[in-house]
């Protein structure tokens, strides 16, 4: 299928053999058993294979996350080194961009690492998993990272809504309620905040935050479009059309399946273009 609008996927996990070596072995039960990722995909795919799948879905560019999932040394925590993503971007500069995961427990060392990722490695934004650190978005230990994002003029995206049981040896609380973004947006009005994963099951909270604050956006990843709550589809299509960006959280969602389900929503052409590419281009200054 040919798509008239070339999409930019703002939430993608790098899934090469090199990246997989940094992920916990227990993650297979979650990704394959619970989420339904194909075994052949889970075991790792090359950049070339990812690009082929992006092309089939009309995805022009993907943001690859150098994620930091939990404080190192704790069960099932994992870091993807910034250099792994930087190398992918260097190899395919017209197709990939990098997002720097943050670990609030690292304090100023982590803040300096974020600065290096943006200034030296060319990353376009930051990424944060509140549940992996048991810290809501408005936790004081995250604030130095927000200040650095403002200074660097880059957005930060973070998972909001519920978390899941990713591994039975470490059960994570759902600390990322969208309403906690209210404190952050009030304290940092210059900070560009993206609440990813739609905010499910607190979608109305997420929409309320994006409607209230000009600097708060919603990422549509991780939940299949055909299951999106109707108020979220309405928001994308009407009064929130400038405040939502497209994402898959690949491999959680397959590129092509997600794109087809979005087309089936019947969004207005102007809303669809803003959602799939124009909003993220403006937000990340592409």
C-alpha cells in the first residue's frame, strides 16, 4: 500500500542484536507472551530490516530510544548505551534520530550525560520511564533533567498511564498518572513535555493536561489505534490536532499494522498530516 503522507514515528525501540544484548533475558516472556511480538522480531532485527518495515508502512523517520529502564543493579533493570543509538543514527542519518534515556538516581552525572548526548551525539530529545524508577513525573529528583532540557531546548517524553508486570521478580507501580504533569508544566512552562502511551487508562486526564498547557503533548504509541478511546480519536481529529504526535513503541506495535489501523479511523486530511508528521517536525525542530 502507498501512503500519501510520510509519517515520523517518535517512539521506537532499537532492536538489533547489539541492543538486545543489553536487555534482560526475562523480557521475552513479556514481549512475546503478553504483548504478542512475533518471535522472529523479538530475537532481533537489523537496521536494514527495520527500514524495510518502515518503508512498507510509509514511515519516513523513526526516533530510536537509548532507554534507561530502572536503576542498574536492581532486578531486570537495563540501559541501552547512548553510543548504540548514536551509531544507528550515524549509519542512517536521514532515517533515524536519537532520544536519550534518563536515570534520575544518577543526579548531576546523569544530567551531564544528557547534555553530552544532545551536544556531542546529536540526540533530539530525552526519554523517561517513571515507573521503572518508582518516581512520578513531578518527583524532585527529575527536576534537574527538566531544567537541562529547557537549557538545551529539547523535548522530553515519558510514559504516562498504567505500567504492566514486565517481569515477575519486580512489580512496578503505575506512578505516571497524567495529572502529575500539571506540576511539571506549571514549574517549567518552557519545557516541551510529551506524555507517551496515550495515558491509558487515564485518557481524560492526559487530554486535560494537553488542553490546559501549551507545552504538553500526547504520544499515541503502545496501544493499537483500533482500540483507542473515542475521546482520544476526537481530540486528534478536532481541537487537539496540533497537540498529538504519532508513535508505535515498536516492536510493541508493528509499523504497518498501526498505519493501516490509523487509516481506518477516517481522520480529516489536515488532522492526519499534523498527527503523522507536522506536529513532531515542529516540536523537535526537524
